């Protein structure tokens, strides 16, 4: 495997990492309303699908190229974690602690619960813990690090890629929450002036980083 082929996988990893950072932001910041709920749901679904894609990419890489013992061991752990609770028994409706694969197959990839509702049959009950999602993500990162280390030790190519947190996503979330807080203060100030029967122009004080009343 040459550097260009490996970077095709890394670009996919970076995309998955971006969605993971987004999800961490949504879990960290309390953003209320339909707009944020729909965005969080879309990011969650995309993250899980990208994790599933990454697992398959890891499998294909290990089939086509010699990646080393450590990476192969980690890949086995990834596959077990990814498929946790998976079964072909259609009578099983409850999954208390499943992996990403059963959730993807029954919730994201197919409208199975909607079909069951239309047919009047009991729905699936599926619990995918965030801890399982994070562990799967971390194992994919571990696999990638081990492949790079193996390629370097074997002399095929010797470089490593950045795979840790991006940081800028958290900054953007802080900007959003700050803007929402400022808008709330702005609305409260306008309402207080209106209730008192006054009139004022309300603006942002750039030097003081707050709203100020320009004229009464």
C-alpha cells in the first residue's frame, strides 16, 4: 500500500472525526429547539454511517495489504464491537447494549420500525450507548495508528497523520451558544424598556462586549 492509497482512508477518517466532534458539541451544549434537534439527529445518523463505512474500509485494507499483527488484532476487536448483539433471528426485538451495526441495519438503513407500525407488529427496542460508539471510534483510530507504525517499521513509508481532536468545532459551538445568550439578553432589554413605556435604540457595545442603550 502506498501513501496515496492510505491517505484516501485518512481523509475518510477525518470526515468521521469531524462528525464525532460535532456530536460531542451537541452533548456538551444545551441547544434547545427543533432546528438544533434536527441538526443533532442528522449529525448522529451521519456519524454512525461513517463509522460503519470506516469499519468496512479497515476490513478491506487488511484483506489487500499486510498491516501487521497489532492492527489485525485491533481489527478483530473492532468487528466484535461493531456487530455486538447482531442476530439473524427476526423474532428478537430487544437489543439492550448493541453495536453500531444492528442500529444501522434496523434504524438507519431500513425503516423496519415504520414497517412494523404499518403492519401492526411490535417495534424493535434498540439501545446503542454513546460509550460503545466512542469505543468503536477509538479502536478505528488505534487501527490506523498501528498500520502507520507497521508501515514505518517495515520501511515502506514513514509518516504519521493527525487523528486527535480538531478543537475548532468546540470553538464554533461556544460562538453559537454565546450568540444565543446575547440574543436572549438583547430581547430581555428591549422588553424591559417597552414595559416601562420608553423607547431606545439597543446595540452592541464592542468595547464593553455587551449591549448598551444609545438613546432614551
